[in-house]
C-alpha cells in the first residue's frame, strides 16, 4: 500500500472554484489562496437552512498508540454519502504543527480518505493558526507593557497573571521561563512560559464566536489577573480586543478544500480536546450546514472528552442539533484496552478483544446520556481476522446499536457505504434526540461532578484547596453560568493515563481551575496535563523533507 502522501500527491485535485460550484457559492465570492484553497465569507451562514440540514458527529473509543482513524472515518463517510446521492460536506479542525512534527506526522485523514492539498493543510494552510498565535502574543505584550508603565499602569499584580505566550510547536524547554531580565528598560522580571497555540484561549474563543463583532466582545472578556487591590483585569481594560480582532479578520473565515473524491471539506480552528473544546469552529459547522444536506464533523479524542464538549459547550452555545453519532472502534485498540501489549496487536487475540469491550460499552453509554444510540464504525485494519471482526460485530448487536465495518482507508467512499446506510437510518430515527448533560445555571461543582461521574465513570471528585478557592473567585466575578471544559488525559477514561479499559472505583482529582471567560467556560484541570507538549524520542520532523523541485515527503 502506498503512503498517504504518495496517494495525495498522485490524486487529481480539482480547482477550488469547482468545489464551490457544488455548494452553490459564486466563484466571485471566494477569497482564493492559490488554486486549491479558499476562504468562505460569513454571510453564507443561513439559520433557516441549518434547521433543515443533518449533522453527524464522529467520536471514538479511548485513543491508543495504535491509532483509531477518526478523521479518516469522517472523510470516508462524507465521501460515501455523496456516492449515494446525498449532498454532504465534511467539517474538520486544522492540524497543529506540534503533532505534525512530533508524533502524528500529519492529520489530514489517511489512505483513500484524505483532505487535499495534504501538504498545505498539514503545514501553514491559510495562516489561521499563525494569526491566533499573533493575537495571543499581542495581548501578552500589552500586559507586560502595562506593568512597565509609570502612567496608565493598571496596577496588575504580576503574581496573578496566568496569560503565557504561545507558539505552534512542541517545545518543552519553554514551558517554564523567567521573562523581563536585563535591567529596568527590559521589563519587569516575572515567571511565565509558553503553551502550544492550539491550547490558547484565543483559539478556543475564535471557535466559539458567531461573527467578528462577537469575537471582539469575547476577546475583550479574556481574564488576565488581579490588581494589587484584588480587582479583576480583563483584556478590554488594556483596550486589546480591537487590535486582536484585526489580526483575526481573515482567520475567522472558514477554509474550503476537498477530499480525494472531490467532496467539499471545510477546515477551521484547532483547539485540543484534552485542554479545550476540541472541535472545529461554530462558524465552520454552520457554514457546512448552510450549504449541504448532510455535514459530517468530528470531536477530538474520545466521547468523554471531545464529544462531551461538543454537546455541552459547542452545541449549547451554537444552538446546534445533532442527528446521528458515530463511535469509531478498532479491533487492535480494544485488544490494547483488554490488556494486550502494543507489540502483539497484529496477532489474533479474541480473549483480549473481549476484555476490551468494556471501554466501547462505556462510550456507547456516554452517547446515550445525550439521547443518542450511536452507530459503531469498526475501522478495519489488515491484521484484523474474521474471528475478531465477527466477535466485535456480535458484541455491538448485543448492545442494541447499529454497527458497520468501515474500509474507508483502503477503498475511500466505497469502503464506507455500509456505514453511510446505517447513518441514514439513524438520522431518520433521531430528528431531535439531543439533550445536554447539565444546565448552565447549575453550580460549577454540580457540573464538574456530573461530567466526572457520568462520562468518566468516577465514584468521587476531590478538589485541592487551590481549586476550591479559584472556583469561589470565579463565582464572585459573576461568571457562575459558564460551561465546564475539563482538562484531563486522553489516554484513559479516568484522570490516570495508565488505567486502560473501563476503570472503576476511582476518584477524579481537580488540582486547579483556570478561567477562559472569552471562550465561555472554566477549565478544571484533572491530574497532570501538559499545555506545551514535548517532542518524542524520534520526532516525525526527522522524516519530513523537501527535494529541489519543492516536492515534500515524510508527511503521513
């Protein structure tokens, strides 16, 4: 089998104006970024059309080092829907350079279910993430400038500032640094650091905004810290929101590209699901729904992270109604959750597979909390045996959920036709199934405990003294009606990354709580979670290269 990048480079890519024709976008309305990429103006969002379109969410079981193929499944499903005569668009997040050069090596799908131009999408694309980085760092510069001023100084206590700088790269050496060294003209020395751009509150805020005015308002609402007299300081107090929004004037517009089969693809925004809401922008999803009959979208990581945040944050704030849910599962991932070693996942092992079913069952249960009976997409790999696939299919049927074997990686849309048929059945069964897990009017502790107990399966939730104090302070700011966006490991249903399968009898420990008032939520941090990843022993960057003709290799 060819590598993903070879398949993508050999594909016949259509001019983006032809893809716009499919969606009914006049060519003169497109903002072109070369021949194959374009931005779509926000005025194409039509709330009446959105009500008639069908939204399909793709989520997954708990991720493993073996990979599950959620993006590949999303792309393949959209291609399959188009093959059977439906007008479908896939709406995805933008890849971050950190994972691209770190572990993933690319995040544009795989095999014959990819979005193209693959190299552009995985690298700088249309510059959205760079714009987010600049807007975030502008606010950081304004904060430190104000601390330095003699006139116009707001009296910000540097010890209360949580706003760090960001860059779109895995760089562990910058996690904790001291800035302002060098003398009185170089700033006020204080401890700070860097986070990855996808973890920026500006990224989360961009993805929650309705339009440019709403984005500017939200940027002004970003919490910075407290003054020495204990008064809260927001970005609007530094008059930062206008310039920040100006830097994001193009980044707020969704990007139009295509799949290998010419299916329209809208790609926009890139917040991580273990730290932020983990879904593409509300604007992108609504653009897709305004221009198509069916929209396939995904939420990062598994159901207890991306899908929970998609429903409780994005859907509530964006007034989105989902009509079907797909859970991606693989034989090899379930064997891993059943105790099999990573090195042995290629071998037939029905015993470990059966032991891993608990993980799948918990994710099915999670989607039922939101009112959905999910469709299980078994993403097939060459190493899967007939005995293993048969056992998994029979188990899914015993759980009274629809199931389809998905071969979109190897066969493109043709390999997802069975899945598409099951999705159309689910859409008919579910015109208005969605219900949120909690009400925004509940107390923060009620919201947190509901998520931890229902989504993760925890018995108890514990808070440090620091976390309790932070919750109290946020409530005193009059922000008690914000949503909750828990940051925790994606490697386990629990807050302990070493607990595979379906952990039981555990306690979730909330060690601190951050305020993302611009995005509209608080971020309780469970366990240890990194907001600036490091590179692995062998980074994917070592395999990526470019020849004298400008042809890139090593992306996968």
